[in-house]
C-alpha cells in the first residue's frame, strides 16, 4: 500500500514538474528583426532552442538573398541574366526550385505572372531612389524580351538558360515566399512549436500562439499607412501573403505608378484590385499567387483561387469591397468601416 502511495506521489511530482517545465520552456520567447531582401524581417519563436533557431533562420535568409537577388552583382540570378542569349548557367537547388516554380505560375496564369519581367522592372526601378517613368520607346524595346517561354530549364544539370540576349529574371514576386517556407522548416527542425516570421507583406505562423489560441494576423489596409488593418484573420500553421499597389510606388504629376507590372503592357497592372491576399500552407505558392491574382483582377483572380485546392483569398477592389473565399469566411473579421464585405 505504502509503496503504491509513494509511486503515486512520485508520478504526481513528475507530472507537475513536467507541466510547469513545459510552460516555462514554451513561453520563453525570442524575437528579432533585421533588414534583408529590401524589407524588415521580423521573427518570433518560443521554445528552449528558439535563439539558436533564429540564428539559423537569419543566416539562411541571407544565403537565399545572396543567391537570388537581382539588386546586387554576384548572385546566381545575376549570372543567369548576364549569360542570356549565350549559355545555360548552373544554379543551386534553391534557385532552380524557385525559378521552376515561377515558370510554372507563369504558365498557369497565361503569363500574367512572369519572372522574366526583369527588363521592364529595371526600367521603372520602383522602390529605389532612381525610380522613373520610362519613355514609351524604352517599354516597346524591352517588352519583346519578356516571356517565360524563352526560359529553358534543365533539371538534370540544374541549369537555367535565357534564350534571348537582354532577357532577365526577377524573383521579387516569389523569393520571399520561399524564404518564409525555409525559415519555418528551420524552426521546426529546432523543435519550435510556436513562432512567426514576417517578411514585409509575407507572413508565416507556426503552430498556435503559445497560449494555444490561433494567431490573429492583420490584413493591411491598402490605402492607409502601414500597420493599420482592414481585417483580422485567425490562423495557425499557415501563411498569409499580400500584394498591393500601396507597397512600392512612384508619384509623378499626380499619377501613381506601383511596382506590379502587367507583362502584356510593360506598365503597372491596371487591376480593379487594390490588394490581393492569399492564405494557405505553402508561402512560395502564396507569394506567387498574391502577385498573380493582383494582376489578374477580381473575377479571374477569384476563379483561379476557387479552382486551386487549399488556396484561400481576400481581394479588395477599388470600390472598397472585400471578397473572401468560402474556406476563409469563418476566420476573417472585417474591422475597418471604410470597407464592406461583398456578398
Ligand atoms: P509582390 O510584392 O510579391 O507582389 O512582387 C512584386 C515584385 O515582383 C515587383 O517588385 C517586381 O520585382 C516583380 N514583378 C512585378 N510584376 C511582376 C509580374 N507580373 N510577375 C512576376 N513578378 C513581377
Ligand atoms: Mg508575390
């Protein structure tokens, strides 16, 4: 009898210590921010290996940026672009994977999403101090260089070949999504059960919040200043990525030019949308799709989101109507009176 009592009380002690211990470990939060990939990158992680995990996350993000940026010479994308019309260039598995995903989305959207938009993007340079409105002749000259069909991929050799001289790839619409997926994989490898990574408009939440409730993520109000929201989405183990005309733009003579280009015109996409948000589990897909849906516009955008399994969307049109796909309606709350939920 006494032995059973002793064992029982030992079990109790172990249980109590276990629970308290788990609480202490789980609530140990580490958060950090650093400017990378042209944006402020914020990360939060809970758990006893959180610190080490975040070291690895930022190192990995810097590595991805170094491989894929078009804004610094010496990247793999830079090498691919420099060899356009001359020769295939061997790239790392990271870059190969992102380029081939980007080409797949170009095919899916009939070229509305197109990573070969680089010759046009480099004329506008929206988001940089030397941004300008190109002369119409410059656009006409650069436009024939845009077209994903001119990209040749060789999976066995891991090479990318741009078939016309002057062609160029820009992964600005998709690389942050890949980075978010990689960051979350690193958190998981380190046993982190709860965390968040935000790369500009690109967010991934791992698990629930430490209190066991879903994360509440704000959807940016597309016409107001940063960090004011039009609505809140409650999610766990999911990514939320927004593309909007408000993110980067240039104002000239009362005209606003934003950074998302319609590859068929070479000018900022004249979308009926002011923002497109995707919620799903893969951030590379969400990133490619948020840009795609913005260019496609409301009707085609909603049709595409509804056709793809596991993809939810929140679209805001110029009339301030908010369209939410069925699978997300219960998790979305509109909080801003300037907007109205569409029926
Ligand atoms: P995001 O902020 O993810 O919507 O991506 C916008 C960025 O992607 C721009 O700053 C350009 O670098 C690039 N981009 C612009 N237009 C397109 C397009 N139609 N397809 C693919 N990338 C684009
Ligand atoms: Mg994108």
